[in-house]
């Protein structure tokens, strides 16, 4: 296969000592500082520049790789997919994928939905994405771009090509990296066919992503979107996924035969969702991760624990088999009556940890006041972590913000930082990748990918829930959480018609 190397590689070097918030005009300084790792270089009139949104990351073999949309287009997709790569979490190389869109020498007008995976058996990195035609906006293919070093990327390989009437959306790729598994080296890509009412599809590769098998459906021909497959040590693939509407339910299905067949979907949890203010593009898509022993953790935004469903928390459910799921619990970012809103979570689980000592890291966006409007909403990026499998959590911290909503790229479904963001572990530290923005100037946006150089420590113990001061006992509001209690949504979500999440 001919290899097309990305033409533009940028190395970003930042000294961590004394680092402040870099390049986020108008935003408050972050507690530990963040640094931008890429910037939109394009100028095509179809897209909004300079914008970068919707990142995914993966860490393996001592390297962290991220991917994201660059040059967001109002009615779907972006000018290209950007990538960033680091061995130490302090210095980052970045660039843009070749051979997909015309910006990279490819045939398509735009591209969307990047997802990063690593295949340890074949020692290859992959970024999957969906190219889009311009008029009408249509997803005729799912593709993967391959790299042996996480820096030099080949022209894309087709995972699936749409038949007449099909329209692909919301892909996600994962590989079986467990040497104990019968299916070590199998890689799986999930996507849905919006042209067939979001029919769920799965395709499998056994040769490092060079070729892919047919797009298979679940045995029940289930509908859904936004699935994030994970692989257990025994080779079982579990796929948490949103239902057809994306706002009512988290479902799950699995394969125990290396992707030859896929089970019917089962319900993991009901969703109760508070519509995020100021038209921000945010919905309760699942973020799924797995620990060393195969326990699956899924988080999403949900308002069931808030009075009158007045704002979203980030909530979590777990499973060890993809069939039986634990009761939904609230992650205690702040008190239930704080008036805040939390959304678009990106969860990481350290795959070297498990059980009561599983290390979890969660990045998310939030509004300081849920009932704000475009003029008053203050958007921030937050972080919280656990080193006890979610039994206790650290004190939440702000990484970046506040930002104004109209600083963000505009889309047909609202202002956008991404339908998802991401966090990954590298060398025992958590590395979030997220969009930060400053005020637009000169007709250009100022929205770009950022991370915390050097990463974040995980699972610092929170303050005691009860503190004795003389004869008075003080209760820490951070402990107002509902761990282990079965929950019932307080408000039924509004019915919604399916729409592509491009």
C-alpha cells in the first residue's frame, strides 16, 4: 500500500515550569495551566476558521495519540482531521491526515467523527473517521488512517462503503490488545446507518486495519448511535451505545466470538436529561472505558439527582458482562443544589488498575449556572478523579475557562466543542484533550485543542465527609452523592427524532 505522509507536522514544545494558560484569550488562568497542541491552518470558505473540536485520544506502548476535527463546517464535518502525538506528555507533535479531504489531497469535501485506536498485535495506530460529500451532506464511507509510529499517517483504508440509500454516522474503533484472548489482534469498528434509521453496524479487521470484514448487524437488528466498544481480557467485546434518540436510554450489546456475530441489545440504564442552555450542542452520549480485569465503566450527563431535573450531573454505571449493569450513581463534582450544569464527559480508566483500586479520570464541560443564556453562560472545563474504582472522588478542579458560547464554532445543532471529549492515561498520569476558545478576532474564531502538559495526578483523597471542629461537626457538601443507590429519573426526556450527529 502506498503511504501518503502528512505534509504538515508541527512540534509544540512547552516548559512546564511556570506555565500559564497559553493562547486562550480572555480566559481565566487554569490551576495547573494548559497548552494548545494544534491550530487550524486552513482558509477554505466552506468552513469556520480557526476552529478545532471533538477530540478522541488513546494511549498505548508509551505513546499518547489524539485526533480531532479541524475547520468545523456548519452543517456537518470539518475541513480535515488533525492529530497530536506525544511520548512524554510534555512535548507534542501535531499535523493533519492525508488523503481524506481535498485539504489533504483526498477526494472528499469534509470529514467527521475521529476515533483513535492501537493494535498491539500488529503494532499499528489507527484513526477512524467518516468522510462526507458536500451536497447533500452524506457519509458514504467509514475509513481508517494507519500509522506505525503515531506520527506518519498513510492514506485511508475503507472499513465500509455505503450502498444506495445508506448514510454512515458516529463511528468508533477499538482493538483487542489482550495476549490471553483468542482474538488478540482483532479490531472492531462500530457505526450506524442514518439512512436506515440508525441501524447499528459492526466491522472487524484481523490484519491491523488493512482490510475489514462485512458490516454486520446485531441479531435483533437494533437501532442506536454513539457506541463505544471495549474489549475484555477474555476477548468479549462490549458495546455501550445510545438508543435511537440518543436521549432516552443507554443500551449494550456484545460479541463473544471475535466479531463473527453480535447479540441483541439490552438496556443498561434509562436517561433523564436536562437540555443544556444557550443552544450548546450537548447530548448524553456514553463515554466507556475498561479496567485491567474487564470491568466496564460508562458515564454520561444526566439530571435525575437534581431537584426538578434542573441541571445535569455526570453519572456512572458499570458491568462485568455487558448484560447486568450496576445502579446509576452520581459523581460528586459539586453539591446537588449547586445550580451548575455538567455535560460532555470524557472518561479514562487506567488499564493497569482494577477493582477497588481502579484509577478513574474524568474530564467534562460545565456551566456555573444551569439557567443561563447566550449572554450569561460561562463555559469551563473541569476534572475529577478516583483511585478507588469510583467509591470516592477527589475534589473537582477547573482546567480552563470561563468561555463564552459565541466563541465556539456554530453548527446546525448548536455551538460546538464536540459531541465527545477524551481523557487517557500515560505513564500513570491523566491527559485530557479538549477544545478551548478565546474571543473571535478579525472574522476568525480562536478555538483549538489543548491539554495539561505533564498530565494530572489521579485520585487524591477528598476532604473528610465529616470534620470535627471543637464541639461542632461540619459536613462536607462534596459528600452529598448517591453511591450504590438505585435511582429513578425525575423527569421523562422529551421525545426526539433521530438526527445525524456530525
